[in-house]
C-alpha cells in the first residue's frame, strides 16, 4: 500500500492574513492567529486548493 504525505508550508513573511486557505481547505488543515499556519498538516490530501486561493502565494504544498 502506498501512502502519500504532503508538507504544508506557509511563508509567514508573505501571508497577508486573508484566511482564504482556512475557508477553502476541505480537510481543515489550517488555523489562524494573525496569520495562517498548518495546524493539522497530517490531514492534507494534496488537492492544492489552498495554493490556488492564496493571492500572496504564501502557501506551498510539497509531496514527500
């Protein structure tokens, strides 16, 4: 059985606090405290919706 894992990174210098990643993530990866951060990266399915909606390009998803 093959499992895919994803590294969820939020560049705190780029994050503008729009909370779009929180709103659109289907598996509740992100929390917010001034800026977004990946509170539950183990939930990530690799759909990259957060990357697509992040206007400041702060969210980076990498398959590991």
